[in-house]
């Protein structure tokens, strides 16, 4: 937990930004796997963690902006709870650690809400909270997202987007645990093993350093499938293994790193060409990071480097800027360059991607690739973002575009045939925007061909 002062100041900033009304922050419940007492790993809601710090189920909190009153609602542990899960501090003791001096039974919350003239709430993403809010506020479940408070959403986004020095310490710790996960994968990857053997080694490192996973591990010899969670393939010589995995540290901050490594000890020349192109995209993008530049510009810069490289390889030909405008690069990198990261791996995505990464005047594109860009607006000192370019050969997408005669004037479909079973490469790091540029968070993780091969030998 951070200091009492941190939580008090965070709530005071929120109160000033929201101005009036009652702010409701819902905690998360346990989520059953197959019956009530057999649950998935518990994860508290990130807004609750940010403002109230307590990582326990069945809590909700209100901040009355007009009176200044702050209450955490929850029920004390019964003797039965204590017998099964052990003794716990009282709710009042927990609340004092985050500077809240009033607690009430959970059942009292609905009465409080019923009396309020205006309730600000965030869009609920868990079904229990949807049902509760719907009942308490008499709003149909389907309308809850639309009725969520834009004032509250904007206030939270403005606040959580700028990471404090103590949050950066946590994020660096998460990246450093993530680094151990990636080093383990680099050491363990070997032809003949099943992907899940490496997945086990990656997960073990997160646990060994007191963390957990920030998101399900993507580790696959089929890296062309962007979020590939199937881990049953036997790895074979000559394939690439794409490892996109990140730790959540004990304070619940996330790391999100991708490395792509050869299953054989060394990259083939063909793999090196593609790998070095992605590396060049990533380094160009990282070097461009500074306050004031829009992340959409950085995304397009990386895509320009991609098209130049593909042109040199003879996979596309034509005027680079025209191809960039038309969206030829979507075939090769059908995702965005990156996203905000913090307590969530895609930070604050529950509040709405466009609130986090867009603003009036920067509209979301419908073009393949650009439409998945989660962060497009101007970068500011204190933002932490991922930089994750990739280059993929997706046979199904290639076939579709070819059948549609899409961009036949630019794309050399015949030359692409030689890459049908190549897979994909992605390289991802987490970067803090500083007043005069950027800082790549965490200790360096092998990234150049030479660095990766040195670890694989
Ligand atoms: N790990 C998911 C992502 O890179 O966005
Ligand atoms: Mn990732
Ligand atoms: Mn990412």
C-alpha cells in the first residue's frame, strides 16, 4: 500500500475535478470458476485500488463531493469466515490505512444512493456490479454504460494517466519481474518441447518474485495470431517463438513486454531481415517519444519504416506516403503501436478506450491497424505507454486481400508466398514520457539479434 497521504490526496484531487454529487467506486467480488467457493484469482478493481487501496472482495466506497464525507461499505468477517480463511483486520482498521474513517455494512449502500441527488459511477464491466447498479439506480443493464458519469470518467482518466514518482517505482518493479519471465523463456525455449512447458516457466517467475500475471500469457510459434493463448504445439527447429507476457507486481501495477526469439539457437537470415525491420520500427518509434507529439504520429512513423523495409524486401512497391495513407501496412501490422499501461495492462480501458487515448479533433480511424490504435493523442510527461510494433504474415488475411485484388498495384502477392509459414514478430517495451523525452522502464531485456542469440547459446 502507498501512504495514507497518497490516497487522501488522490481523493481530494478527484473531488475537485468532479465538483459536486456523490462518487461511487465499486470494488470487485470473487469470481467463481465452477461453484461459489472455488474462485479465479481475485483481482480488485483498479479504480478502487487507486483511490481506496484495499485489495479485498465485497467492498464499495462513496465520496460525497458536497459534504466531503467518505465511506467504505463492507461486512465484517464472521467466525465462519475466520475459520476458513483466517483472521483479518476489521474493515475500520483497513479503512484507516487509506485515510477513511467511516465504514458501514454493505447493505446500507443502496439507502445512501437512494438519497443522493446525483450519483457518479464508472461503466461496470463485471456482471455482479452491473446487476447491483441496475437494481440500486433503477437503470436497465443495457443502459448502464451510457448513463455512466462522463465527468467522473474524465476526471479519473486525467488523474490516472499521469503516473507519480511512486507509481513509476511500482511499474519498474513490474517490468523487472517481467524481465525475469522473458529471460526464463529465452533460456528454456528449445525444439522438441511443448509451448506450455515454457509457459509454465514464465508463470513461475512471476510467482517467484511475488507477482502474478498482468494478462494471460501469449507464447506461441504461431505469432501471426496476435493474442494466441493456445500453448499445445511442439516447437520445431526453424520456427520463431513470440512471447508476450507481463507481471502484475504485489501493488498490482502491470508490465507488458514482447520478445520474439528463434526456437533454434540462431535466427535464420530470413528471420533476421524481418526481425531487424521490426526492431528498426521500434527504435524509431521510441526515439520519437516526447511530450507534445501525438501517438498517432509515432504509430504512422513506425508504419512508414515498415513500408520502407517491405519495399526493400520487394514485398511492396510504390510511393511510401501513398501506401501509408491508403493503409497497405494493415496487411502486415493489423494492430496499434501501443497503449497506456498502469494498474491495468490496457490502462483504464474499462472507462472507455477513446477517453484514454483520443480527444476532440483526433477521430478513430476505421482502417485496419489504425482502428486498433488505443493511444492516439498528444503524449504528456508522466504518461506510461507501450511501444509494440509487429510484422505478421497471416495466411488467411493475405488470401482474402489477394482474392479481393486489394492493393494489387502495391503488394507483391507472389513474393509474399515465400513468407506464408513465417509466423510473426513483435517487440514491445514500456516507456515513461519525461519532460524532455522518454525513459524505457526496467533493466534492459535482450533485444538485438546478437543479444538474443547470446542468451540462447
Ligand atoms: N499484452 C497485450 C498487449 O500487448 O496489448
Ligand atoms: Mn503485450
Ligand atoms: Mn501491449
